[in-house]
C-alpha cells in the first residue's frame, strides 16, 4: 500500500518521473501549501521497489508491503 502525506509533498514530481512502472501520476489536487500532489493510479502494478519512498526529498511517501 502506498501512502502519500499530501501536506508534506512539495510537488517536485520526482516520484512520478522515476517510478519504473508508472504507479504514480501528476494530479490536479493542491495541498494547503499550494503544491500539486501526486496520486496513485495503478497500485496493483507496484512491486514494492520503494524507489519513490527513497527519492522523495520531503519523506512524504511511505510504502507498506504487508
């Protein structure tokens, strides 16, 4: 399961750009700080590589593989 803390996200798009299977995409949702946050579109395709979690500079993404 992929958790995105929308209030921590700065909309840098690193997670959407580097996801090897395209699980995340840009959205039109804006957080309280005025940034567009990503959304999970193909969670069933996620194979748990945690690349999005590791690359997120704001630690806004958490992967729970259980």
